[in-house]
C-alpha cells in the first residue's frame, strides 16, 4: 500500500496538531454568546471525512450532536450540472439550529456549494464549514471556509479517510499518490 505513495504530505503528528487546534477553535466559538444556545449539530459528509470527523469531534469540548450525510456528486462527470444527490440526509431537523459541516477536502467546490445552499434553505440559525484540506487552484465555485486545516497543491492525495477507488483510506497520514497508480 505504502509503495504507491510518492511522498508524505502531512504526517500523523502534523494532522493531530492541526485537528486539536481546529477543535479548540470550534469549542471557543460555540461556547460563547451569539448562537442559538442549543448544542451545535456537527455533520460530516461521508465517506472521506470519517477519520477527520472522529478525531475532530473528540477535540471539541462542548456538547454537540453528531450526524452524517452521504451525497453523490455529478460535478466531475462530463455534464457538469452541479447537481448533487443526497443519498443519506442529516437525521434531524436543522431549523433554528447551528450546523457545522465537516468535509475532508474542498476541490472544485461544486458539491459543497450545492449542499450549503440546500441546507441554508432549511432555516438553520447558522451554517459553517470545516474542511481539513483545500486545493485553491482547483476551485470553480467560491465556497467560504470557516475552519481550514491545510491548503495543499493540486496533487491527488490519499489517506486519513481519503481514497482512490476506495483504497488507502486507512493510511494514518496524507500522502501524494504516484501518478502511475491512477494512470496520470
Ligand atoms: P468538489 O469540491 O465538489 O470537487 O468535490 C470534492 C470531493 O472530491 C471530495 O469530497 C473528495 O471526495 C474528492 N476529492 C477531491 N480531490 C481529492 C484528492 O486529492 N484525493 C481524494 N479525493 C479527492
Ligand atoms: Mg468527500
């Protein structure tokens, strides 16, 4: 498995330090005033963010609800409709609630901008986005990020939840995949 990795981009240690920082930031922001006073809902978009979600939520030291969504994006197909299908929705009502969406990586932004629009229309009190990684060079749609782990170059990365063809999710670090692995 590790033979397919060209270079380790982010080590376990670097990831853990950043995740702790983000968790502390969210803890500070949501224990204060100005929010609905209720527990925030922290919802992640499966599957890529499952490792980040598990680590991040354990660094958040206030009560919160944990939820998950599954979406299928047609954003990368030939017909870039920007349409996103919600395969599994958040399991609770979000109107009047404070929502934090947790993503693994923001690439073109097509999926997230659609999702944020749909969720906003449901009358949440606030919606913020937390993404571990961002590839700014790839952005097609502007999506404001409230909590960002790392900006990374335009390389295909795997590990820490991120996959190529469902593989490499269980690598504990984030690595750049050798182009010959995906025929690049
Ligand atoms: P987009 O922002 O709508 O283009 O979609 C981003 C999604 O594409 C992410 O949630 C990932 O599932 C996937 N993705 C984008 N770049 C990478 C990468 O470098 N490695 C693994 N998955 C990626
Ligand atoms: Mg994803």
